[in-house]
């Protein structure tokens, strides 16, 4: 029976590629030093259990040798418990990210977009540095990969800003669904940058995801008449924005969601380029650092319709901004742990709960009414990305990766 397997740690933004290792019987002697956080086994058995033949004499009575061997691999119940714990972590990760998105939308009623991004980024940066100190890794990472880490952080920062803009200026469920097209773009970028093969399934996934985006976006040339369950309520109208702004805000928000997906894919490809050269918390630090710098500049010099940046006026406003950063970081930690404990296939299903939670929060908290075509597009995108990720895990060689999160 295969023992629980480990996945490569995620980058903090969470794009998902996991590498499985069968560890039921390990014939190599235990590793020395114990300093490799990336390759440490998920379950730390005593040395004699990890290596059944360690310390077994090579001479003597065969029956005595046999008696000293472990009688069995870890029990089925232990395997099921580990798998269940991983799935729970993945589901909680999706919930944390969805709560973060709902809070971002709420904060967008009163705060400029880039101030919300800035608050999230500063908190993530601080927690990332604390996490690096806690696990004993240098927060700046090895010198030989720092340039790639800066590029990875910058790509994630642009993607995060674009994604937050989309959340604030269009329906929560629709913006989340469009952002979830990232894996299809990742396949194309990995082919162009890393030289990985682009299969027919990859091409079909890209076409299916773009079809799903078209159903969600509903361009006027293709959908001149509304076919919604009810007339959808615009988030900007709810927030008191002037009606003329609606003509350009939705197309801009759709473009921002797609840009967020593409930049998230760029960040993921750079994570794969770095490989095991940096602990995943170092990616979190660089992402937070770059996003803090970028959003801080834009917050000052590019205010949006909400006006210039300002300090929170009430304890509630301050709590909302603080919770955005905490839930984002918590979602990343839970995602990484879940990828280590759960198999890829069920894990992908748990990650798709992001979209379910987003539509639930949009309908119940913000009175959004999705179009029928939006629901069909969401189903198409979720099914396509889920099948594509499962296929990628099955065909990919073991390597460092990252679970897909936000940025």
C-alpha cells in the first residue's frame, strides 16, 4: 500500500505542481544534516522504520534477521487520516482566500484599490519574514536566485493589483472565475520559457478557458440582450459610483482579471525556474516586498475614483484591512500543508471551492445576480482547469513547484 506522499512546497502565491514520492520502503540510509526543508519527508518515522534494513546485521541466522524487520508499512487508517487532514487544509485554504476576496470587495467601497493592495502586501511581507525566521531560513534567499526572485515578486505584485481591481469593480464570482484561467496560460508560458511540451490537452484547455471567459464576460457583440437569472446589481452602483462610469469599468475589470491570471502564471513559471533553490516562504517575502513597493507608489500617484489614500477612520475599517492580510497568509500556509498531505486529484477539487465560495459570498453578501452564461462559463473553466491540473501532476516529473493562490 502506498504511503502518504509529499509535494514540493508552494511559492506562497500558491500555483500548484506537486511531486509524489512513494516512501513505504526506503532502502537508502537516512539523510544527514537535516537542514533541507524542501526535501524533508512528510512523516518523520524513526530511522529504523524509514530504513527497514538499517542496523540489520549482514551475517547470522536468517530467522533472527527477519524478526528484526518491521512487520508492516504504516496502517491504512493512518494513510486515510493523513489524506483527510490534507483535504481539510485545502478546503480551509479555499475558504480563507474567499474570505479575503470578500473583504477586499467590502474594503473597495471606501478605500482606493491600491491602498487595499498595500495593506495586504505589508502584512504578508511581515508575516513572511517572521516565518523565515521561525523555520531558520534567510529571508533574502540564495544570491544565485535573487534576480529570479525579484522577477517572481514583481510578476506576482502586478497580478495581485490587477486581481484586486477586478474584484472591486465587477462581481466577485465572475472575477474569481476569470482569474482561475491561470493554469491554461501557465501551460503556454511553460512551453515558451521552460521548453516544456505543449500537448493537445494543453491547447484544448486554453481554448476551453477562453470560451468560458467569453461566457462570463458577455461581450455586447455576442450577447446584446440580457439572459440573467435576475437583473444583476452592479457593485459600483451599490457603492454610489456615477452611472457613466459603468460603460468602461466592466471591460476594464475583465481585462484586469485576465491580466491577473497571466501575471500569476508568469510568477508560477518563475517559481519553477527557481526550483528548489529557495524555500517557499522566501517567495512570500519577495512577493510581499515587491507588491508593497509597487502598490505604495501607485497609491500615492495614481488614486482612483475613491480618492487619495487615507488612514482607517474606524476600528472596523482597520480590522478589515488587517484581516485581509492575515487570511491571505493563512490561506497560503494551509495550501502548502494541504499539498503535502493530500493527493493531487482530490486536492484540485478542494481548490475549486474558491469559485463556489466566491459565488456564494457574492450572492449572499453583495446581492449579486449572476447571468446564466456566467454560471455556464464558471463550470467550463473549473472543470477544464481541474482536469488540466490533474493531468499535469500525472505527467510531470518530480520538481519544485507551488500551489496556486493569489499572486
